[in-house]
């Protein structure tokens, strides 16, 4: 079968209008002109549509204002008042403070902005301000604003001084947020009228999802009567972002099913059953559940495209081996691609050990093999003597030909490029695909990143695995930590020391791996130490890791290059210096390097304390990778999920994956329903047009991204 082409969006319908009033250049809108158009261009605003979607980044709520006469020290309050006097006050320490006296109908109060003398140019006498901040006592009552909004200038109508929600817009140098607000207000009615005819979501979909029409959502964000109304507007725009993405996922998922017929593997069990019986451990409930999900997929005629998420030590390799044996029983080969040679070798050793006594040939193919070994392995793969093949990216070289590839397993799939993953899956045009990740991902994030895949989760660890004791210590406890390390090493255990930097930095006052390697060698002169980091050649890194795995190295000093590494059961202690510099999910992956044997293991986080302590306490309190991932996303945000380098898809402007988890589920369901009923979106011309306008050719590699 010819290799399928990547999914491309269906052609936008001819019936859709080629030009809209919203496509008009921004300079021709009321109050703009060429000069302001150049300033707006700096913010990425080129058309009327851009201005309409330039929504406030926050709101000031004037519905709960406090009269100035009622202010008391210690209060958090919002006030409205006009500037009656202002100026910059220098202090003896050289600090310049902008001060303004504001007045409402009840009294006066002095407002102070330390270190912001530039406000003297921006705020004018007579300006009506909405101010939010804290009242303090300093030579009398004083108001310290956190935020301010100019409601009106001197002489302008101030009839809306109370009971209003004031939008605050992103601005740029030369154009204040108040000027942006005026521009939008002057043009809003006409822009909304144009948007009435361009809603990509039809009445039925909006009713099912419980969201506003597009024009109403934008109106609610630009001039809400309450914060709740503004949130309803954001919710509609968030749904649209999530829905568009899920439409792409649903289309690529359908494309994979329609274009690539799969293999209906029969449940023959002459390998799977004896393999199960001879396992030296009992499968967890999660493993049994996931094996059923994978087994049902493999038994179907459609091609499997499934993500297997499993926490560190949850038993993903065994699950993958069960699936590959199902393929081998049916006369096919199974291939597993790992990101490093060491990991590939570890997988191969594990599989040979678990398959002992069964008539299954396992072959390893990596770049480390000699020319003769490589040729022999490639021959076994080509003639079908190799039933299970384990390797690195060497598997996708043109010189490698599979006899009859039925299942592709990609381990730590995020460490491969899009083209590498696509090349392996296309070596068997009918082959099922199982991608594995040991990095727990919150469900909302997984649906966003991998919405075109079916997702299986191993959320249960084997009962015989000992927990890792995690301790958070201040830098002052380092001598005690080093004494504990010495005690463990003298008992024959091995230790990791992990650092955030390879070399010393002038900008950051942090210990580095190379610097501390020398220091630790002095502290442990009778022990064997080794250094490993990402800047070392691949062969050198492999040599160090093999020596550590063989027990020839007592203490390994490292950067995060060991985040995904080999299984060293004798390594029972990990010390992470400057733990505050790592994300929680990254720390979880690092901690997974210890606790892989029968001895009690320890992870010690050294940190100077401060604002990061609460985050690290969350990590120390649990070993549940999914719980940690949720906390990490909540605390650090999901960032740009679709960086330009990865897929060309934009970050979300309106959606919040934590807040909008239920909305995402709804968007996914609606997207799949519409694509199932109308695959080419012929009955949804405005949706087709909007998808083309937003994504266009960037969707081509989406299926494998």
C-alpha cells in the first residue's frame, strides 16, 4: 500500500465570501489613521478583525467602590476620584515617589507610587481615576494603588463613575490603554454587526455547548455589565479555541482509520498465555485494564493509534511486550524504538529475560553495533527471524527492511522528532501504533496534545515497589546530608547528585555539576565518582552510564541528562541541589531513577527556601505523578503547548486548561460528532472557512505531532 499523505484540511468552499468588513485594514477605522495604525501594528493589530478580538486583559470593578471618607488603614479597597494636585517627591535615599491627591464627594486622600516618577507625565490634573489598592497610615492616611484606570479626563462626562465594569486593554508605547479603549468603543457597534454573519459555530452547536453567539461573546468582553458576563464571553471564545483544535484531532483520527486499514489480530494465546503464566509477578489492575483496551484495538480491523501513559515504575514495558506477542502470534513482527542506546539495550535485556523459554526471537539494532553485527541483525529482521525488534532511530534507516511489521511501539515518544515517529510508523503501512510516555500529563493537557489518539493510563504501581522517602532540606543541612551519603556509600549503595547547570554561571549564583564534581571528589577521596552532562559526546555519556549501571561508580554527578536513564537497582540515594530550579514533573522523573530495587531509597531536595518552598512541599508529599503534573500545571501554567518548532499551532489566548477541563471534554465530544456526521464539513461552510483562516497549511503534520 502506498504511504498515505499527511492530513490536509478540505478546501474552503467557494460559496463563502472572499472579503469581509472585518478584513478591512485597521487604519481606515474611525479614530485610527496611518500614525496610529503603525502603533497598533506593534501589537499585531492589522485589521478590523484584530481590533475586535483585542479583548481586555483585566477588568476594574467599580460596582464595589468605597467612599474616600470611609477608608481606614489596613483596608483593601477600590476608590474613584479626580486628581486635584500631583507631583514627584524625592527622598534622601534617592528614591523618587509620584504622589497625587484625589477627591470624591466625601473627601480627599493622598495616593503614593514609590519609584514611578514617570506617572507624572501620564496622569493629568483633573483625570478621573479608578484605583485599587491598600490604605496605610504614613503621616496620615495614604492610599497605595496596585492598579489604576483613567475613566475620564477633566471636563469629560463622568456619569458612569459608579456601578460599572471598566475594561483595561493591552497597550503599547505611544498608545495608552485608555486610548485603545476609546478606539474600540468608537468602532464596536459596526464591528459586532459584521461579526453576526461570521459565527463559525451554528445554532445547534452553541445550544448543545451552552455558549453565546460570537458577536454577543465579544460584546460581553468589551462592555460587560458584570464580571460574570465578561466570563461568559471568555468561555465562548475558549470553547472555540478548544473546539477548533479538537476538530483537527477528530479529522486526523478519522483520516488514519479511513486511509490506513489495520490488521485484525486474532487472540490465539499460544504465546500470550504461557508468557503471562511465567511472569515472576502479578499484573496490577491498571495493567489488566490497559491490556484489554489494547487487545480490543488490535482485534479490530482499524489501525490502532494509542497513547500509553504510565508513571515511573508502573509496568509499561510488560504491557508493550504483551502487545508485541499478540502480533507475533499472528505471524507479524513487533518493533520498539527507544530514544537512547542504553535504554534500547535495557529494554532488550528485560525482554530476553522475561521471554526465556518461549520461541520468540529478540534482536537489538543500534548504532553501537559493529558493521558485522548490524548486518546480521538487519538480515534477521528482513527474513523474519527477529520476532521482536528493539532499537534506536537506527530502525528507520533506509537499509532496514522488516519482513512483516505489525506493531510499532515508540518509547518516550516526545524525545523523537515528528519525522522520526512518522518514518517508523510508515515502515509497516498497516501496522498498529502504541506510543508510550513515562511523563504523566494532566488529562486536559493530554486531550489537547494527543486528542487524535486513544489514551490508556497506568495509574497503579506494583504493590511490591517500595516508596521513595523524599526530604526537603535547607542548604544549612548540607553537612548532615553529605554524612548520610557517606553512610549509604559505605553500605555499598550508589548515589546521584543532580545540578541545574553544567558550568558555573556569572549571572546565576548556583552550584554547577562540573564545579561540584571536583568538590565532591575532595570530600570522597576513597570513592569512585563520575560526571555526566548533556554537552558530553553521546559515546562518553553511554560509557559513564554503563559504568554506573555495572557498579563501577559510587557517586554519579549529573545534570538532568539522567531524567530518563537506565535501571540501576543499587542506586538508592538522590541529592538534588537547587531543587527550586526544577519543575515538579522534572523532579518526579529524576526521583524515578531511585527506588528501583529491594532496598529503601531516598530523594533529598536541597533548597535555600523562600517562595519555592510550598511547591517543593507538594512534591515531597506524594509520589503520584499525575497529582504532581496537575500541581505543576496549576503553579507554572502549561505555556505554549504548540511551539512553532513543534507544530506551528498557536498558544491559547482564551482557554485555561485547568479551569476549562469540562469545556475541553465538551469540545472534544462535539468535534467528533460533527466530523463523524460531516467529515468534509460541507454542511458547515463557515467552520471550514474559519479553520482555513486560522490553521491552513500548518495542519499538515498535525497527525504525527
